[in-house]
């Protein structure tokens, strides 16, 4: 009873699935189907086990015409043919990526390192010629289904024949070949066309139609027969193939199409022995090199149930080096090195073609064979041979060079018996500045070692001592100017363009000043000095003086001084023009803030003071806060002082960096190298006592800043909450700190200080433990520093200290006992 129940349940389930399958085909318009919708239909067919042969059965039950069903089958065949090989490749990649997803990062990192290593190995490894073509997703070998019907095409079930009758009579038939190989022509009857070629079928159909249309016999009625939708066939791909199995492809597909969708030969598969079997016999052996090397396609048409078998390879050799397509090639019997070079695309431009080196396997070990060019056509390849094509030597058989002071330096060809005079003639001769007394030739001796020989260009041009040239000789003609030391004079001081200038014989002092664009307005025309280096060896050895000084007078127009005009300069002379004594450029200072006329003012005397600047600006306004005024002054440092400060900053910065943050090092360097200083002044005392010790003398670039009345005091640092508090005259330092929450636990109270608005600083003083905090003024800033952090002793240090104390205590006790 249970078995019967199970069978009924199974039968009911099959009926339900079939019903769902039939529903899938309801109302389908094949021409309007997108690839996505078609993929969904194929997926459902695969899930429900519906084969291509069952589509006709399901279509008829759903009221779909045979024409529409045939269109659907052809769409499915073409879709599978286009995507089958790609899908298999992508499915492998998906499996790989899915497996990678479950790996932990450490394992995945090891795998990526391994993969990178394998990729680098593969990059240096020769590929099997032709394998890459089956990995290219852009090349599918998809058959062209829009071609004119080939006359040798053999008709079979599901092929569609388009029959047009025109002329005296007109008719049109779209007929599908039945599984029995027949078509039924209305009024004419059944015609057997299965197994016939298109050409044979045309003759049979015309004969059958001539019974109805008499005009066919006398030619007044014509008949056109063409192939419409084609059937699909199933072929089997076996042997050394990447994806062996059965494949449904269009009947017009070639062997190449079937090989592509199956992934092509494996690494062990042959590219030159691919058997096509039909029935019980091999009908063809396909050589892929005909397509890969020569571009010839196999015209063999596949038929249903054909078997394509890829045999293992029998003879592979490799060729590398200077060939266009280095790879591993499969060679047939009696193929030679010349065939191999042809397969590899021929030699590259830099190939050494006279000889190829071959590495051949013997029964025990490897051997080396030199194959010369005359042997290429006769030398037969053997399995495992490795051929290496060398590169041309980077040397020339007939090159000579000439460089230096000739009109056309460069590379020239060496002819038989050529001499230096011939090379000079090719280079259009020597330049005027050529050093004609001696020239050198760089060459290689019989042992290929470099050597130098020399000759006289002047003698060669006169026909004497002409040197014979050799291959790779390089002749160098020196230039007189290159053999001289650079010669300069130096013009400094009050000239428009002080600089170093090239010396020329005959140059005078006036010439030197003219080259330097003349004198400036500050030039002292009576103080022009020339310093000349002493070159006399006797004077240098006997005297301490190393230079001589000359003085001249000259006016701005470089006149009234014959001595300066006639004094000849020598190389390395120093011409110095002094400035007029007491001459200074006008200097400016600035006053800003609460004065009646703020702005820039010119210093009119060397002893002008701050009080004078305040008077010049009209005095203070009613809102000025004199106690908060400060002076900004440019820090004037000489070059040597700047270098010293930079060195100090670097050394101190290194020491600070060991004990504190890197930012402190940067701040330290900024402060040391800062070019602006704030000078604390007491403007109230300056105004009350002008000319007193408080009244500073102004310098160029000074900026006097006078703020308006300030009403707040800022408290920051180690307080409970940094704050800005309104200034009150009766409040003390402690009151302001309390207003900010009081001192924190980290506060260093005895080091608290106040920065006043004018830049001056007052610190906390302590006498016998009694602190005296500084006075607070409007605009002051109270700073509470932090206690230095105390480093805790490590366990080892505590143990060491305890041990030391105990040891000392033991010694003391023992001394007392004695």
C-alpha cells in the first residue's frame, strides 16, 4: 500500500511539474524576447529537466505554432553557443572566489602571495602556442547564420525550407523537415528531403511542384528554395579537452566552434591531431596550425552525433629569444627548424640569424647542438628540443667616430685603408679654436683592451705622419678654450650690478664698472679700490703680503680719471666701490592703534625716539591704554649670527626631542630663528619723561602699537577652568585664579606668572615659604604652569634600591657591634 501511495505521489508531482513547464511557454513572442528573458526560460528548462526535443511537444499543447517553436529552439541554440564556453570559465572563477570568501585573512594573504609567485613564474615560462585563443572571451567562432545557403548543406529534422513560386503562378511555403526527414507541400504531397543536400533537395521539390504548376516545365514559373531557420545538432567532444562533454550547436557550426565552447585542448592535448568521427570511421583530422599560422579554416560541416576527439600531443619543442612569437610548438614528423621559425613568426630585427643553439635530450642527459643557417631547412626537430635564438652583438663592423673641435662631429663608416686625414675631411675640417698640436685616438688593441694613441692634426693636414684608422676608433680634437682655466674679475660695492664677470685681456677699471651697469647714488667716486693677487714666487716666499691695493677716482659719468681708464685689469682682480660716508637710505617706522594719526613715518635723525613718534602722530586718543603699548622690532642678525643660531637650534632641538614632544622642538627652533621681537616698554613713563632712559631710540621697521583701554584678564593653564574675567581694580592675583575655579592638583603655584599687555612678564616670588603673586593689570594674562611629571620607579629599581639600603644598614649594624 505504501508503494502504491508513493507511486501516485510521484506521478502527481511529475504532472504538476509538467503543468508548470507548459505554463512557461504560454503567450511567448520569440522575436520580442530579450536575452535576460531567454536566459530565464533556459534556466527553468534546466531545473525542470526539459530537453530541446520536448519543446515541440510542449509548444503544441500550448497552442504555439511550429514556426514559433522552431524560432525558440534556434534562439536557445544560438544563445548557448555564444555563452556556453564563457559560462564554464566564469563558473570556475566564481567557485574560486566563493572559496576565497570563507578563508580567514591570514590564509587569504598566504594564498595571494602564492598566487603572485606563481604568476611571476608563469610570466617567465613559455606558453603553449594557440592556448590563449581558447581563453579569449571576445573570440567565439560563432557561425554566421546570415550567409547564403551553402549548396552542400545536408538537410535534417527541424530545418526550415523557404519555397517561393513566382512568375505565371505565385505561392510561398515555410516548411519544417519532420523527424522522419520529410516535408509536406500543400496540394503537392509529401517529399523526402532528409539526408539530401540543398542542391539535391531543389531538384526533387521542383519535380514535385511541376505537377501543380505546369509553368515550371516551360520556364514561365520559377521556383526559389532557400534555408530558413536551421536545426541544432549535438556533438561530443572527448579526449584531452578542457571541458569534455556533449554540446548543442547550430548545424552550420564548424569544428572550431565546438572546440571553443569546450575550452580547447588541455596542456597535454594536441593542436594538430584533432579527429572528427562520424559513425564508426574517422572522416577528418584537423590541424589547428592551419588556422593559427596560415589563417585557413576547415570547411568540414559537422553533423548530429559527430565525435571530436583531441589526441595527446606527440612532439613538442620550444623556441625562445629573438623570434616574434616565442612559445612551445607542436611539430609533426619531418618538420624542420625552418618550419618552427615560420610558426614563431620569423626572426626579430635584432636576431642573430647565422646560428641557432639547440638543447636536445639524449637517453642519459642533454646535449648542445649548433645549427647554422644552411641547415635550417634540413634539421628535423625532436620531442623536447629547446631552441634559443641569440641577439646581434652591440658592436659595429665599420664604425669610427670623431668628437671635439671639428665642424661635423659624429659617426662615420670606415672604408678600407682609411686614415685620420680622410676622417677630418668627412668632418669638414678643424675649427678655428682647435688645438692642432696634439689629438688622441681611443681604440682597442688585439686583446680587445682599451688603449690610447695620439697624433698631430697639423702634421696630418700637411700630409705627414697620417695615422691609419681601425674599427671602433674614436678621434678627439681638443678645443683651446676648453683647455684654459675660467678667468674672471669681481666687481662689488656701490655698483648697480655687483657680480663676477668674465675677464678679457685689455679690460680697464672703467670697463669693469661699465659692465657692472655703472655707479649707484651712494658711490664714493674718490674711493674705488682694486686688489690684485701677487703671483711673483720670490715675493710670495719672502713677504707676508699676498695682494696689492690700487686706488682710483672716477665720477658718475666714468670721466676725469685717466689712471682708471688706462689701468689694465688682470684675471682674479677685485674692484670695490665704497659708499659715501654717512649716507643712509631713508628709514620708516610705523605707529598704529589709539593715536590721532596712525601710519608710517620717516626717521629724520639718528637719535629720534619713541616720544618723538608719538608727537608726530598727534598724541594719544582718549581711549588709548598706554600701559598696554608695546614695540615690535625686527631682529637684526648678521649672516654669521643666523648660521650660529641655526646650529644652536638644531643641537638644542635634538636634546629637547629626547625628553619631550616633537612639537616642542619645532617651537624652540621657531623662537631661536624668529626675526621679530616684542620689546616691553612703559609708554606712560616715556610720555611723562621724554628723553629719559625709558625712551628708546627708533630703528628702521619698528612698529609701535597702542591698544585701546582693555577690560578683561585671561586665566589659563593649571586651573579648574580657563576663563576670561572682567578686570576690577580691587581684585588680586588669587582672586582671579579663584574666579577660574582655583588651582588644579597639578598646578605649580610658585612658578605662576603674568604676561602684561605691553609684553612684560612678572613672576611669583617666594620668601621663607610666603608667596608674593604679581600685580594684575587690564589685559594681563595669568599663566599657571604644570608640575613636572615624576617618573615612577620600576620593580627592578625598587628591588635594587631596597637591597642597597639593607646592605648599608647591615654594614652600619656590624660597625656598631664592633
